[in-house]
């Protein structure tokens, strides 16, 4: 892990790779060490016995997902090899093995005949790739030698006792002593001085008894990180094969304004490129902040250049050069130093045979006016003079600040001005060899980190404003961990306050909640919960009134008071989610433009307008209709309107009454049922809790406001409004035969029934399409959220697929699914409903799903895609009358629901589904899951009694009941009926709000 790597100041191990790891919990640059650890942990080490793995960090390693190493009967030590060409092996090491796979010798830079001796049947040779596995026995034996002189001098123990240090090779001192073809005499004699020979003798005695075997991994490869710029550039611009667990990409952790000017075969990592920065194929930019217009030709490596370097680069044609900015510390003085070399230069070749900037030194001297004496002391022998020790690079100047132009002039692109040469000569210059010992790795890593989060802020803007399905959660985690959360929060504030629509602003606020949640580090209580603290009310008021910028500004000011401890951070996160829900509501209410209402004849006073609705079954695609998923991703849901036990279970009726008041009555089960709750509203303030879903009569109050029968808020009293427009008030009755939390869409379908009857009783008529959007609007005003599938399922007859596009305003379009003749009856015979006995508790379910969606977890985005595609496949199965395929879609849908909302399958429901599985093509819990009704597509027709028997004999189910369902092809009914014989215009026990 030394720092002696010419192309990265942090050494070979920490050289950044052009890769991103989308599965990582926190976003970070990927360095070679990360890649090696991933390859070792998830590929090479899998299945190995206990022991110690040793891996070199001076190579880029590619290994297939299943290396196929056989560990049966393994003992001793095993070396890992990769296949390579004999030509490549001329400059590297290869293993010579016998037929049993035991290593006989290690040949380094061997002759052609020696290398050919190692070749396999396919002509490849096993290359030494720097990986060794020691069994626990062998590792223990090796470890015991560290206290035996002179091997103790390899550790701090020996140094502390004053022994001269000894440097040993893993392969040629430790591993080689176990090779079968090696003799003790030969091993000791090839060991150099006496201390090394003595050390080898100890190793021979300790390790010689262990067998040394080799495993050569097919389709694996490695690139040794040499001192050649050509090799390094090639390794960063050639995409590794699928054998690597990381895929290289053209731009990794970078923001590029104009990605179209980056040619294929180029590579950009941890950069911010503003304006037009053209990059040719075969060139690499890392850790740079540059402003165009710039043109970088082929064969270049640029690293560590800040935005101030852009002016010097402008108009400078770069080709086949390596240009790097370095952080250097001279005692306590931090400096920025720039180095410039050619891609083809050899660092250690003598000056007579070598090049600088890809031309012979003599040519370089001629075109720049630099003398050999400027670069090397007179006492340095000519044979020792090379690029490595040439004092080329200005570090300090007595009178002037130095910059990139102080090395760029060495290219000699135009006539070199004498003042440039004089300035260069009078500067204190250092060679690369001298600079190595002064490199400030801490400052370099700090600069890379700062740039990483600067481009990360651009990523935040790009993802949110571009409505991209990228997760910002890993970046939030990194920002919090590294102390850059303020910069990210400020960026999110900026995006939220300047966004073009409420949907983008809502997602930005959700991301702020995520950052605050990360800052709490798992402490401070549950994220889900109330968000109505008065301190946040003013900010919420701005958002409610449409002043998003003002609201975001007030939220940010309030946030500062809640940052001191985890409990406050979590509460602040909750309130940001509350603010986000306000904006989601505003985004969804864009659907109001698809509501059209016509004037019709006003029904006579006292005449009921009655609406009866079927329930709905969601066969596929649910959750994709839920805001914000539905307008950010697009949704598709297959729904069926159904009669339960032969009747339409949901209904409402409305009539005008003489008294200027609103009577809200809830009945049990049927229009003739008992009164469960009754409420009378006589003043406007009685309606003010319409947006609190659990308040008595909230849905009905919201319906009066959304149908604009009542103007709220208003200066005009409720009595005056009702008398002026309708000559009296209204009485509303509602009922449902279905239990609360049934999963059959009851509340939304009931809202549709109420809206339809209210419109008609007020002398208005709305189309079914308008009603669908009106219910969306009502549920947003009611603050229950919710999607559009329930009202599509219950208000539109038969079997259909609803769809919404990924756009605002939100519009729902419905297509009737035409099934083959007789197939509807087949469905009636094969579909059954089972009430699970569990009430669906959706309290935090929606909040969790929306939070995960806003985090854009890759699994959730893939699941949203799958929900929509499964819905389209389900529609196709219905068109074809294919019960088997339909059953598969139902089973698939249930898995998708469980992915979307983990925990939605209670234990008893799981047992029930297991018991029914042999008799079903497919089954699924209706709605969001968690309880309510289970629907089953049975293999045989009319299985109600048989399934009842099966469930009765299954333990641990509790109370359940089985119900017949049939497709309702008629749709909901609206009828105006006469007065009741039992007039309720003066009911007993009226209760004012």
C-alpha cells in the first residue's frame, strides 16, 4: 500500500476506479482496495476452510462469480493463479506445477522455454497474481517465526531491539520454500546476503512440510499496476468483463454538464465538469473541477486539477500527457504542485535513451531552452540521470505565486517566452523522487472528499429536477457520516424552493427528512407519527397557501432549532414528511381539471338520491396508483367490480330537507339498517375538522366542500349558503356491509357513492371519469392520501385496467378489458373471498411505502416497474381467458405487495394461504394487505364448502368466513326515489357537532 505510484498520490491500493456500487448502503468513491475486498469476500473466499488469505494491492483483479476452487482434501498452502499469455508472462511470474496441481517452482521473467514449460493444453500459463491462502496450521507455523532471529527484524519487535531490518518477499522467500522442485541448498544460496540466507533457513524448517498447491481460475484476469501511463490509462478506460463484481462506467461519481462531448472509451471519476469539456477516447480525468470550453485529446490522464486551472488549460491542445495536481507539505507549509509527463515516458531509463513529454530529451532541451544542468547536479553521473530524479516541477517562488501554467509551458507548444524560462529557473523545483516524500495524503483525501460532495450536490439537483429514479439515500448517509450534511440540506432547500412543480418540491422535502433521520443514527424513536406541532404551523400555512418558497424558508429556519439531539431530529423529520404530504396533495389536486359537472334538474325536496356500489378486487398493479408513485413512475392496476354474497355492499343516499343544516347519518350494513352515528352541522365551524380523517363525519364534511355545495372557508354563514342556493339543507345516509379494513376499497368507493349522490341531489351530474378524479381530490382534502384504483374498481363496471402516466397533472385513464364469451361466469365459479378475521391496520403502511419510494431504493423502483408490467400481463391473461396465467399473476402480485410493504402478511394469513395453496391457481390479500379479505382463484369451480372444510381443519386461523363473489357488469346505480314512509326530517336525538 505504499505511496510510490506515479499516477495516484494515495498509492495503488487507494487508486480510484471508474465504478459505482449501487448496492452500497453509503455512497463513496470505489478504490482498488474496495474492489479487491469485494472480490475476495464474495467470490474467492467463499467455501474456503479456516485460514488466512493474503492479497496484494498492486493489481486490478477480475474473477468470475463462481471461481470453482475445489477445497476437498486441502492441506497446507494454496496459491491462486489466473490464465495469461506467454507473451505477458515474460515480464511477470508464472507457476510450474505437476499433474496433481502441486507447485514445483515460481519462474519470474523466465526465458521463452521456461515459460512454455508452464503452459496448459489451451496455451495459457498460470500467472502469479498476488493471492495466497494459508491453512490455519500453516498460518500458525508462519506466525511462530516472527520471534525467531533474524526473522524478528521483519517486525517492530526486531526494530525495537536494534536489529537491522530485513525485507522478505512473500513469494520468493516464504512461498517458494514449499515448492516441490526446490532443494534446501538451492533455496538458501539464492537468498542474497547472510541475514537473508539465515532468515530463509528458518522459513525452510518451519514451512517445508506443508504442501503448496495451485488453483488457476478460468476466465479470471489481473492487471499489474505498472509505472507505465499507457497501462494505467488502458486499465481505467477498458470496461472489465462481467467476471468483475463492479462494472466500470464512463462517468463515475461525477457531474458533467455536457456528457455528449465525452467520447466512448473515455473515463471521468469524481469530477465536476462545467460547460463543454471535450474528452477524447482513451483519456481519463479524475478528481478535477474544470470549466469549459476545454479540449482534451487522446492518451491523457488529468488528476487533481481545481477550477482555477481551467484558464491555463484553455486553448492548450493536450495529447498523450499526464497532468497532475499534488498536495505537498514542506515541513508545516502546505503547497500545490503540478507535474507534467508524457504518456510514453519511462521514469527510470537513462536520459540518453529516454523521452520527456514523448520526445527525446535533446529535442525537449532544444525547444524549451532548458539545460541538463537545470535538472541534475553536476555530480550526478549521466548514467543515473532519468525522469524520476529530474528537478522539473516548480514548488515555490520567492516573488510570485505558481500555477499550472508554470509546467504547461514545458510542452513548448509555441515560441517559449524568455520570462517563462527565467521564472521556471528561479523557482525552487523538485523531482518526482523528491516530491514523493512530501506528498500530503491527508490533504489529498480531504480535497477528493470535498469534490465528491460538491459533485454530490449537483447530483441532488440533477436527480430531483430531472425526476430521475436514482436513490439519494446512500449519498445522504455519506454526507451525514462525513459532516457534509449542511451542504446537502442547503441544496435540498434550494431545489424545494425553486422547483417547477409541487411534486419535485415534495420529493426534496422527503429527502431532507431522510437526512435528518440519518443524523439521528437510529435513535430518537419512530419516524412515523404525528406532525402537528404548533412551531411548524406557520411554515405549513405557507405551503398550504401555495407559497412553496416561503414555506421552505420557514421550515429551514425552524429546523435549526431541532438539530441538537436524536429525539428532536426524528420529530423534525416527521414534520418534514408532513410538509411533503401537503405538497403531494397539491400535486394530486392537479387532477381537478379533469372534473366536469353539468347542471341538471334539482330533485324535489325530500326525494332521496340513492347510489349503490359494488366492491372491488385489485388483481394486479396496486401501489402503482398511489401518489407520488403514480405521477412520478406511472401506474397500471387491473380491477374487477364485484358483488359480495350477491349484493352491492356499499351505498349512500342524499335528500334535500327544509332545515338549513347538514345531517350526517351512518347506518349499519343496509339502507334499512340501524343508525350507528348521527351528526348535525349548523355552522361553518362545524366543518373545520373535515381534514382530520378520524373526526366524526369527516368524509361527508369533505364531500360537501369538494362538491362545492358548501364554500369553506367563507364569510357567509352555512345557513345563508344553503338557503340561497338550495332553499334548505341536506341529509346524507351511508352504509357498508363490509368490515372496516376489508381491503376491498370500501372507503374510496363510499366516497364515490357520496359524491355521486350529493352532486345529483344538488342538481348536478358528473361523469364516471369526473367522479374518479373527484374522489382523488376528496381524499387529498381529507388528508388520507390514497390512490385511484379503489374508485376505478367500484365505480366502473366489470373488468378493467386503469392507467396513469408519469406526469402532472395526474390523469387516470381506464380501458375495459374484453374477456372471451362465458369467461365472466368461469371467474364467478372460480373466485372466492375469505375474510381472514384480521382487520387491516394501515396506520403507518402508506407512510412507510411513500418514504421508501422517495428514497428510491433500487428494490422499490424495480418492484414498481414489475407491478406495472404484471398488471399488463394480467390484463392479457384475462383477454385470453387463461386461468392458469391469471393465477400466476395473482401469486406474483402478492410477492410484489410484500416487497412494497414488508409485514403485510400476518402469521395467521400465511398459514391460511399455505393451507389453500394446493387448491388454488393463485391467491392474494385484497388491497394493501395486513388483513381483511383474501381472494382465491380456485383450480376447481364452486369450492366454497370444500375450502371451508380445509380451513376449519387448519390450526391457528381464528375467526374466518368464506364469501361468494361475482363480477358486477352493471356498475354503480344512481336513482331518485320518493320520500320514505318513515320520514326522518325530525329524527329524535339529533346531535349538533
